[in-house]
């Protein structure tokens, strides 16, 4: 699994665990909702600045979004 896939899965998992829609997460992170969707579908890669904004909005450390899990 490449890092973009790891990030996308973690982003979606954490967003859902917080009960947030893509729109609400985008609002909290001050980014466009369609960009969240594109990140979750691995169409785009996140910059380090976007990673930081998303982590802050999800109330997690940035590295949590990049950690590999044993889940398939």
C-alpha cells in the first residue's frame, strides 16, 4: 500500500469516527469540500500544509494520518 492510499484510508476513517461529513471537515480545515473527496479517493496528494490543517481539524497529530495499520 502506498503512502497516498494510507493517508486516504486514515483520513476517511478518522473523519467518519468523528462523525464529520466531508463538508464539515473541509470547513474546519478551511479547504474545499471537493478537495477532501479527491484526497479520500487518492486523486490528489496532500501537501504538508494541508496535512497539518486536516490533522488540526480532526484533532490528531499529523503523523496519525500517515501511519500504516494492519487493516486491509
